[in-house]
């Protein structure tokens, strides 16, 4: 998986949330990913509904 705008490159098996380790994409379709400090997060681990951050990485 490639996030061109940030020059980030991942093996498909490594493209997962750094907090909960959920797989973020299948390589066939686009996916919703959050990036902080070059680490991938799913939306749930990146922020709650009120915007409070769960992850401090």
C-alpha cells in the first residue's frame, strides 16, 4: 500500500493500525486511514466522536 502524498510505503500485511492492529485495507479499494508521526491509525483509535485522541504515538 502506498500513501504517495506522505511518501509512505507498506506491505499489504503491514498496513494496519499501530494501536489495535486491525487491517486497514485489502489493496484493491481505497480506505480511510489516519497518519500521525508516520504511523497508521484506524479512525476509532485516532479519535473518538468528540475529537479526544486515544493514541499518543
